C-alpha cells in the first residue's frame, strides 16, 4: 500500500514526470482503436468510497471518467472541454457524469485524497482547481506547500491536510478504484472515458463527445 507523506509528495514531484513519460503516449493513442465496451451495470457499481456524480440520475447517457491529477491530458479535457460539455449535457439532464480517481503517482494520489477529505459538496471544485492550476503547482519547488496552499481555501489547515494524507484506509480505497478499473475495465491510460460503457481514451474535444453522445439521446 502506498504511504503518502510529505516526503513522498516531494519525491513524487520528480517521479510524476517519469510516470507521465510512460503514460501519456497511451493517453494519446488513436480514439478509433478504443471502442471496447464493458457491461454498464458492472461499470456503475461504486467502490467503497461511493461515486462522485453530477447530473440527472435518470439521464439517458452515463459518462464515467478515470483521471489522474498529474496528467496534462486530463487537465486539458477539464480546462478546455469540461465547461461546455457540462453546460450542454450534464446541466440539461442528458448526461450523468461520474469522476473516478486513477492516480499515476504519489502526487496524484495526494490530491485525490484531499478531494475526498474536503466537504462532500466541494469535491468537484477541488478537482477543478487542481486541474486549472496544474501547470503552476507542478513547477519545481516545494510540492507539498503548493498542494497545501490550494487546499486551504476549502477549509483545510496544515493539521487537517496532514491528517488526510496519513489516512491509509483512504489510500487503500482509492487504490482499489484504480485496480478495479485496470483489471476489470481495461483502463491503462488517462484520461479514459466510458460512454454508456464504451471505452474512449484521450482528451476528448466537445466535438468528439458530441459524435459519441448525440446518437444515444
């Protein structure tokens, strides 16, 4: 089990670059090659932490995203596509959206933990902030402090931040989400989306989302 501490976060700032060098070629693979489907009923079984869901539970389309907080392609989707996608599909009741953690390194794990430790109604705001400011907090320097500074506006203190990162039960639960995604659903890169159970890898544009979602409505 991963042990998340201030030391592993600082070390992870260097290790994440190596992890990205391996993962990003997978994340940019041809979308045409990623047309595998998994049973939607199996995909929608939540893990022990429960799912973080946006949108109408009765929406005709369900989109599940697996992402890592240190993945630039994940940040690209959330910074360039997410707002317009949410306005067109989630806010209008056409899509139920589920975000699931797939941390590629200790830094991504730490941010996923912070999002889970934040007030429940702030989860997606925490994820959004770290994605929006990814280029800033990934700069060389004190990674621990950079992550803490962005947690404070959500009610964290240094003590509660450290307590969150020392929660090994939380680490185990997030690792279980990742393991299930890899072993049962074939997730091997980030971001990976499942649109009504059909797998698509890469930072989808709004146009690509429209091509896949509109025929299902």
